């Protein structure tokens, strides 16, 4: 009954994490292959193993979600829905170990493609052997000696006389997995600092590899949440949630170190787009300036010392500025000429009278 109550309370979380992390895992592997295509890199054994891990993960997620739907319909442990749910649990639990082992070996094979020192290759080979041994031991116990006899899951299953304390077995395998993932995480750090790279690039690469630490974090949380020291079995509903999260995170983190060509191409495209947009804006601004012949300009310092026509000519300076200024100057010259002519015309009678009077005086003398 406790498992049924857990299914009813945790059902949305099981389905939600399953769908979300499955989509993220598929997207991550798709981006990995896109990055390799940009870099013109071939399809390697590490890619094949990670693709295999993703396929196992997809199958496990389908079984997990299906079992959750069936289990929530059960009213008691004797209900046939609950019996079907337990059968699904037995099957998808088997998928966990080959999925996580495939991701671990894929990461180690990726390391072997980029790091060449013989000592590193020997170390990575030993870790691959350990991961394989861990996988074989886990499958033997999980398939042949689960927490209950196989006849508990399938009525036609064989009765077994040898039983394993499944709870302790599960805890030991979880601890070994976390230790193995920790070693895989720190393995490339020393090799990175031996490469002829700038310190900035070394720190950046170290940060990318260190993001694999999320797998260790989810593995530790999974162990704490699922392990029940006072019980005979693990918490199945919490196990479903953290199976979704842990396996999905492992696939995502295994893809992260391969994204550099994709990031570089994306940055280049974004920079080109930004440059084109900037040039377009400048061209549009220039076109707007030419379409407005009387665009407001800053007023010169001596604008207040001339007449009103000089001030207006300074304010509305456009592409026809010189023509307008010439017209204003011509108008001023014309006004000045007319004024001079008028003055001369007014003065001419006076000057004529004065000349007559001077002539008359001369004649008198």
C-alpha cells in the first residue's frame, strides 16, 4: 500500500521528469552530432555508445511512464494492476545499469580520442574494464537475484533458493558508480594543464569537463532518496524519479565537451547578423538625413551676432545650404544696392543746387 500511495502522490513528478529529461537528452545528442558535422569529424565509437545509451534510456522511460499509469490504478497489492506494475519495475530496472555504463565508457573513449599519453590510455583502459565488470555484476544480480524471487514478479518464474540482500547490493553498486564517475570527472584535468594552451582556455575547458559533476550530484541525491535503511527494498517511486533525472543528466553532460564547433559557428553567425543590422541601421539613418533637407543642426556660437537671415540659415542647414546662403547674400547685396541708389538719388538735387550756387558765385566774382 505504501508504494501505491507513493505512486498517487509522485505520479506527476515521475511523468514530468521522464518527459523533460528525455527531450533534453535527445536534443543534447542531436546537438552533439550537429557539432561533429560542423567540425567534419567522423562518427566514433564514443558516439555509437552514447546513441546506444540514449536508445536504452528511451525504452526505460516508456516502461517507467507506463508502469506509473498502471500502478496508480491499483487499489491493493493483490490487484492485477499492481502485479503488472511490479513486472514493469523488474524489466526497466535492468535497463539502468547498461545505460549508465554505456555513458561512462563513451566518455572514456572520447578522452582517448583527444588525449594521447600512454599513461592516460592505460588508466582509461583500466577504468573501462572496471565499468564493464560493474555492469556484469549488476546485471547478474538484477536479473537473476532481484529483491524478491522472480516468481514474485512472474507467476511462471523460477523459484530461487539463493537470495541476495538487495538493499545492500543496491547501496554498494550506487557507491561504486559514484566513485567511478568521480574518477572519470577528474581524469582529464591534469592532461588539460599539460597541453600548450593559454590559461584562459585551460580554465574554460576545465569548466566544461567539470559540468559532468552534475551527474555525481544527481547520483548522490538518488542514493539518499531511494535507499531505505529500515526497509527490505528501495523506494520505488523515488527510484523512478531519480532514474529519469540521473540517466538524462548523464547523457546531457557526456555531450557538453563536444559543443565547441557548434558554439563557435553560432557566435560567428550572431556576429555577422549584428554587423549586418548595424550597417543597415547606419544606411537607413543616412537615407533619412538626405530625405530631410531642413534638418535641425547645432547653432553656431556667433549666430546671435548677425541678422535674422543669418540665424535662420544656420538653423536649417540642409543639403541645399550653400544655395540658400547664396540667395540670402544676394538679397542682402540687392537691398544694400537699392538703399545706396536711393540715398544717391535723394542727395543728387542737393548737390546740383550747390553746384549752381558755386557757379553763380564764380560768375559774380
